[in-house]
C-alpha cells in the first residue's frame, strides 16, 4: 500500500512538472522577443564597469545580476551601452539561463506545495493554477532581476519550511545562504530572515527545542555578515554609509507622491534649497520621476550617483521625520493598490506570440489571473487571522502558514513605504507565495462549506425517513 502511494505521488509530481514545462516551453518557443526596461541599462552599465575591472561592491546596483549579464552576454569593457547598440548584444545564453532557473524555481514551488497540501487533489489544483500563471513565468523574457528573484525566493521559502517540518539545522543554514543571494539580487531582502526569526523561535520554544533555539539564533545572525561587509566596503571605497543609493532617491519621490507639508522645513544649504523648490513645484507624474530634481542639482557625475544620494538622503529624512504619522498612514493606505494593481505605464508581462491562437491564449490567461489577483485582497483579513492562529496554537502547519504571510507582508511593506511606483514588478517574487497562502485558506473554506452542506443534507434526509 505504501509503495503504491509513493508511486502515485511520483506520477502526480511528474504530471505537474510536465504541465509546467510544456506551458513555459510554449511561451519561450512561440516568440523570440525579449524586453528591455530603464533598469536594464543600469544593470548593463554596471556589467560593463565590471568588465573594466571595477570593484564588485557598488551602492547603485548590487553585483549579482550584472555579473550574470557580464558572463552570459560576453560584454566587453569598451562596449558603450545605449538604446541603439543594445540590440547588438547576444542575450541568447542569458535567456536560456533564465529559462532554466525559472524551471528550477517552479520545481521547488511544486515541492513546497507538496509540503503544505500533501500530494492529493488540493496539491494538483494549486500546482496547475501555478503552472498556468503567466504573471509568474511572464518575467522570464525580461532582462531584469525578477526571473532570478522569483526562482531564488521559491528555493528560500522551501528551505525555510523544510526546516520547520524536519527541525534539521542544515535547512536553516541553506535558508541563510539563499537569503544572502536574495540580498545580492535585491537589497530589500536585507532583514527578511530576521523578520521570520521570532516566529521560528516561538514555534521551537513551544516544541521544547531549546538547543535548536540557540543554534537557530546564531545561524540567522550570520545573515548580517554579507550586508555588513557590503556596507563597510561602500564606506571604504566611496565614503557612502549604507547599502544602496536607490531607496534614497525613492524617498524623494515619496515626498511629492504624498505631497508632504514643506512649510516648516528650512533648507540648510543651496542643495537643499534646490531640492526644496523642485519638490514644492514639481507636478505629480505617473512614475513620480526624480530626474528633474537631479538635473537641478547640476552635479557633474551620474544623475543617480553617490554624491546626489548624500544630498538627497538627509533632505528626505528631515521632511519625513517631521511628519512620520502622515507618511506611515499614506504608505499603509497603498497596501491594497500595491497588492492587486494590474495597471502600469510599462507592460511588464508580454503576451506577444507568432501564432494568433497562442497570443489569444496568453491574453486570456492574463485576464483570468488579473481577476484572480483581486481575490487576493482577502490577504488583509487572512493575515491577522493566521497570526491569531499561530499565537493560539504554534504547531507546524500554523507556523508554515504564518511564515508565508510574513514574507508577503514584508514585501508589501517595503514596496509601499520605500518605492513610489512599479508595484507589479516589485511584488513579482512573492506572487507564488501569495497564491499558496491564499489558496490554503480558500480550500479550507470550500471544505468547510461542503462539510456543512453535507451534514445539513444528511439531517434533512433523516427527517424525510
């Protein structure tokens, strides 16, 4: 019986893997197009700097994706990246790599779904919904970090959940290593593992695993080594205190996105006066672009340089700290928009295909999953409920579910508090996790409804007898 059950599980997993591979292969093979965005040029320029033996550490773009670009696109140090000659770069190896890493991430998502749902009908339903989700595999043709981050995030969550189910410290160590890879792709994940730590410790405490608590604390603490070293090198090489200059420039955009009050602010120098006038008179734009203000500073180096960040950082923090409650309230009000928005000035997910029927199929899928995204507003009800269930009974399944919720909430918090636009792109890495989290509760609700109806009908049948 056990052998048959294992065989059945293997067949189900192979079937799901086949669907994932077939759908994605159809997406890759039906069109050879790939897509550039403003950040693509930033990553390529950084890759070119690395080709010229520049230091790996840089506060503008972290080095992992530029290194991938450099090695797979064979960029030369004398190559100048612009909107014309970017089309002469051979991205074939990069796209093949992104396809393979995306399939690897999908495989780990399938394993993760099995840990949560088992390998029965619920697993099959969730896995097929994932396999057809163009909002996930649609990133694979973009020359951006999203494809890699999606895959690495699935591996990260799998290893974290596997630690909860097995209590094997090796999985926690893998989680820490993967978290550093996530950080090198996107600095937003700097403290993600630290956000999970209190819940992991509370779960272990209730399980009387005191030795594991101590070991877990020190293993998770080691996550800080890479960011601390990166920050130290930034200070040593560029006299910049911090990890990245990008969030600093985003804060400037947040000030005029929220139209924060500037009346009580007194500029300390000519640069702050320039920024003050620019922010005060700047119209709200769809992407809240800071370019005009950066030009107004009239610095001789790159617009998004370290020097501009050193000026903007203190200016933005002064204004925000004068009205923190307004900033927090308006950022919090953006949560629903950041979670379900499907409108954008940029088309992040391409549905183009050489075959018209295939193109219609992609458009249909995108429409269906855009509607499904709206149902994920339930997250804001389910998340407090999952926290309540966890603290009431921190068993294995409640711990797993609350960890999924924390990861989603963590990403949404950073998106709304520190970024002014492009929420579709920024939430991409948590799309699979959000799907898992919400469908765990959706399927529980459906089961409860069916159980209620079955019980009610059974009682009515007995009365008729």
